[in-house]
C-alpha cells in the first residue's frame, strides 16, 4: 500500500520541515524535493520506499517518475545507503559484514546474530576507537573518525535490505557509542515513525563509562537499555584494562547509574569480561558483590552482572586468555550467594572474529606516537570537551 498523501507542502513551514529530520540524507532529500516543486506526498512515497520497503536503489521505489529517479541518482548516487558491502562471512550463528562508506572508504564491521527466538544486530558507532581498552582489537586501530547518523543506521538498513527480520539492535560494535554525539541522532532516526519506526526498548547501548553520555541518554532516551562495561572492581586494575577509568572513575559512574535507575526504573547490565588469572578470582567476585550491595536499596536490585567470555582479538597481547569453565562457575556462585543477579553469556561469532572485542575492519594496529598513551591522551581531550559540553546539554562533535 502506498502511504497516505497530504495535499501540499505547508508553505511557511518548508524550511523547518527540511531541517527537522535527524538524518542528513532525509534533510537533503526534503530540500531537493521542495526545490523541484514536488508535492508533499512525494516525500512520504520516497521515504516509504527507503525505510519501510527497504529498496536498495532509487529506481526500485514504486511509483516514482523516471525523470525524478534519474535526478535522485545524480544527486544522491546510485544506491540509497551511504554504506556498501565489501565482504561478509558466516559462522557460529553470526553473519559479519565489512561495510565501506561511500564518502571516504572508511570501513566498519556489523554483525547479525541469530538466536533461537530472535535476531539481533551488533552495529558500530565509530570508525575505530580512541579509548584503547587493553583487551579490545578495535582500540588497537585508534579512532579514525566519527560516523554520522546515516552511516550508523545504514548498517541496520543493510540487513533489512537482505530481508532479515531485525528484533533488536545493540550498539556494541566498533567504537564507544556515547563518545559520538551523533549516536543520539541515530537513535532518533531508528525510532522515528516515518523512518525505521523501531522501539527504543529493543535497543541496547554499551559504554565503558562516559558519564556525560549516560546523563544525556537518560534524559533523552530513558527507554533505551544501557550496559556498563566494568571488567574490574579495583581502581588500579581497571585503569590498566579500561584507561578511561582515570577520567570517569567507576565509583562516579555507579552514582550516575543509580540516578538513571531511579529516573527510568529500568535495569542496568554490568558487563564483566573474565580474563584467566587476572580478574577472574573469587576476590574479584566478592568485590563486585560488595560494590552492588552498597548501592541504594531502591536501585541495587535492578543491576544485573553479565559475565562474558574473552575472545582473542587481533593485535591484543597473548597473556589475555579465556577463563576456565570451573572458574566461571565459582565466580558466578559467589555473586549469586550474595544475592546479585548474574548470568554467563555465550559467545557467538568467535570463529569468524565477530564476537565482542574482535572487530577491527581490516585496519592495522596504530603504533604511531606513544601507543596506548596517545590513545589515552585522545580520550582525555574528548572527555574534557564532553564535560564542557554537558553544561550546554550536548556532547561535542
């Protein structure tokens, strides 16, 4: 069925309509159609073909005059998406795709995970990452650049164009989602009724603890699920594993998470990567239990510890290894004995470098400058800008 057709563009509101969309592509498309004198319903017709019918090319959209099709191609390119597939590989119930930007050939990876009852996507938010977590392959390539809202959401569009039914979306691919201010525009695109029309409750954002981003997410998208990557309850150890801890200490992050739970009434997942002989001891388990038990009574029951298996990543030091099965069992038992909600998550896509911490999109390890110190310096600079921007109600570009 074709979308309902309003009579005409509301004249005085034309500039506002063109600027209203969080999608740069939709804004440009609206301005283009207005400049050509197309009726208002033409915009709905085109958007329906793009985001509801999941067409790959402009001439695939039903009902568009041939002349307009050619003009759309000349203005926006042959394909609707801003990303094109370079390669793909399947295995371990996962389909990993290497996508390249039409803009500058920047590459990211996205993964489609097939569970027994549903399909979930794991998508990227940055080309690389500045925060250089010790165990993560993405951090080894450094931050190449930010992705815009269309590039982020076009990863979802790619799988929809492959006729995959998408039940959930996790921003857990390459990059730190809350270090990219365009993530909020991407959420608006995905939840917009005239575009993807997806539920915010089916989206998950993972963060290593970018406090300004958590506050903004709580304010603007309280229904989006949040996962906090902890990986150690001890400050010095977490400084080594997650260098951003020096800027946003875990104690401060938990205070912000308490506020989020009080505001939203929604669960927070505490992700914990078990590394053999490093952070998988019973002492670590008891410290995590104590950390959560110290939360206020009205929030502590909404924390859930998600124990994760380590996946060997490219250019990651060999001393990082997956914890033994009996160690995981004993670790989880300590948490449960302390009445902490906890579970162990199986890893999909490990054999094709598609699991957590393995995405690197074919980039080489960044060795220029001072290595990890250079990455931390970049993270620190971004964090100071984030603090300054927080007072203005936005994250830095």
